[in-house]
C-alpha cells in the first residue's frame, strides 16, 4: 500500500463516518438549542427537560435514517472488501 492509498482510504472512512453521524448529531444539536432557548426564556432549569426531548429526537432520527445508514455502511464495507486484493498487490 502506498501513502496515497492510505490517505484516500482514511478520507473515505472519515467521510462515511461523518455522513453516518450527521443525522443524529444535527437532530441533537437543533433540539438542544431549542430546549436551551426555552429554558432561558422561562427560567426553568430542569435536567430532564433537556435530556428527554433529545433522547426522543435521536430515537426518531435513527428510525427515519436507520435504513439509509445501514445501507451506506454495508455498501462501504463491501467496497472495502472488494479493494483488498488491489490494496495488497
């Protein structure tokens, strides 16, 4: 394996992992921001008010995007296994 192949493979891994993490992270960020605005406007400082909506939102995001995430992971893994002979030889 050359340095270029290693860097290309690392870039692919980082890109796929960022794509897979994005729906959950963006959902959590948006819900957390909305809850913090609500808490600062109403002066309610309850921990469960911040945690429960995030947990529900992340669960919904996983239900909606789960099939796409699994398909992306499987196709990337199949591409990676198909590239093994080329990377070794």
